[in-house]
C-alpha cells in the first residue's frame, strides 16, 4: 500500500504415490497428503456471484504522530468481491478475467526487475502515450505493478475533513496516490473524486522536498513537484505530489503523508480511487509511518469475510519464519530465502541456486500480495508439477485452462486427498500448504487446476492464492518473514 488501534476497511513434495480417497469430513493434512473439500469450494464459486457489496462506513479520526513507531495499528482487510459486485455471469469468466489481470501484473513485476538489474533508469524511458508526453514528464514504461490484479481493498479518508474512498493495498508498490479533481482523464471509481480544494490539510510539495527527490520520476512546475507512475499493462497515474492527512477507519488520522494527487489516470483499478503502497521503499506507507513491522491475512478471494492488516504487531510465536531479503537494485520488493519445494514430504531435485537472489539483484523469490498465482522458473515448475501429477494418478484429468496446464474433473467427488505441497526455506524451516491453496476451482462444474505456473523469467513470485488463510508477517526490524496458518 501509524499506531493506535484502528480498523481500515481495505480493499504462499515427494515422488511417492499417496492414495486419493473421496471423503466427506473436514479437510485435514497428514504431512504427506492434504484433503480438499471439493463441495465447499464449488459452493463458494456459486456464492461469489451473489455477494452484495458492503455499505460504506464513516471514518472517525483522532490525531496520530507518525514520528512514533511503537503503537499497534490494525486495519480491516476485505477482498474485492465484498466491495465490488461482479458483473460476470459465471465463475469461469470470473477466473479467466483474474488470470488475465494476473499475467499483466507478473509481466510488469518481472520487467521492473529486469530494468533495475540492467541499470536502466526509469527517467531514461520514453513516453508510451502521446497524452503522457504532453504532461512534460519522462514516462517510465514500467515503474511499478499492474493494479488490475489487486484483490484486496481498504477504505480510507483523504484530506481534512476526510473524503472516504476505497484504495488497493499492494506490497509491490511504494507510491501512494489517489484520483483528484479536476480530472483531465480519470477512470470510474466507486466514490466521488477527491477535491483538494475542500481539504484544509492539502499541501503541495516543493521540488526540493526529500519526498519529491525520492520519486523514480518527477518534474517541476511552478516550483511544485509533479509525479508519474506507469504500469506494465498501460495503466498510469500523473499529477501533483503533495502531503495530506490519511484517516484510517475507526480512530486515527495520520498527517503529512506524501501522496500523489492524480489528475490523469487510467487503468484496471475496479472502483478503487487509488493505491496504498506497502513496499519497502522510502515513500511507502509503512516507511512513512516508521513501522517496524506489519502483517496481513488474506481472506479467500471468493469470500466476503474480513481480516486485518496490522502495523507494529509482533510476529506470532508459532509462526514459521524465513529470512527476509532485500535487493540492492530495487528496494520495493520483499524477497524470501527459499531453498526448495517438496511434494508429499519428498524434497524435489531442484538446484538451490534456482531461488537465490544474486548480488546483482537477479533471480530470487518475492512475496507479493497482488500476484495471484505463484510463478516458478520453468525447470522448478516442471519438477513440481510432475511430482504432483504422479501423486494424483487416481484423479480424472481435464483440459488445461488459461495458464494452468494441470487440471482435474472433480465433479463426482465430495472431497479428495492429494499430495501436500510445501515450501522449504533457507533456514531449514518448512511451510505446508493446505490443498485449497494449490488445487483451486476454475468453474462451478467441478474443474480444479494446480495453481502454480511456469515463468521464463529468473524471478519467482509467491502469490496470494498460496498465501490465503495464512498471516504473513514482515518483521522489517529483524529481517524475517513469518507465516502463520489459520491466524486470520
């Protein structure tokens, strides 16, 4: 996308052959196998089309001193379906749209890393659109991530008095921004466009301000700072870089947050007014509030239940922790020390170098809230998929769907037992995934697919399908990532 309790409505193997049994009780895991409740998963695909968006709630504010970094800040976290009614007629079209957005986001992430590794400055890139060129800004063709795949939203107040808007939360971005009047070109959002003239706390930043100098791309106009962020799918935001008061639902107003006031914006933002960046750069929301840690639990994207995003909360004592790594080339992303994968308890034969972040910023594995499906280098993916297929020979196969090449027809099953997939971290710890986090429905007829995908890029990504139902903690002070299953 800080520190008094306040909710903020916001919009992660073996070659043995386990038995595959049809069951009717609750999902379980034996270490080597995990049970998938097929009936419950299919029912969710039917329910998601009928959800009614949550009503907006008013924001009550109290003052907050962002120089402090000791108090707990807790925000509510909601999936897209709970705040934006789907226009799709069936679940298959919902899934295909998600996967298309996901592919655009992944491409932009990978391209951004490639540019950083090759020493290409974003200000060196030329405009991709003549309208952008007219803004007298150097346009970074890739300077962030596609927000079209953002599935988790927050409700915040911008300005004083607070104008309430929905915002995307994203660990893959640093710059916070909101659409602003007057609009030269704005996409449709759920709430009225923010009016800077109505806010007593709106304050343009000068070109000499350290926040302006921290931007990847900036320009000066009449002594004030202009910003631009462009994304890999053609989305962009352009406008004034300012400081504003950000009110988080329930109690706390955070003053003097650097935020983009976008007058020209375009993209697949699905009703959100803008974005709260949770990345590791200086302009991200956690950095600006001096947070020492934060954590989130991503609820099922096909559920209208809520969870929380917490700042300055301790990592749960029973969390499975892994090294949190940072690239010297790109400080936005959070890399995790991963050494391997297993299926049904058997570690796969994948060179550990496959997942290693190199000193020049290449390769590595990032944990990303906005990417849906985990991407692995092709050789690693093939080893994982082949081991899983070997362990599911008893299941009827189905044709591939979009980026998924391994699918099953479970229409005659109530539940199935499948090989457990696990991440093995570089510190020797292991995270077993529940079956619902890697065998997912792609329609309401019983077609389920293995939710990993190959990539030709050296960058691997742990996506939000694998993180669902797990509290992911970023201990920024001690450079650890924690995974706590069932801590939502």
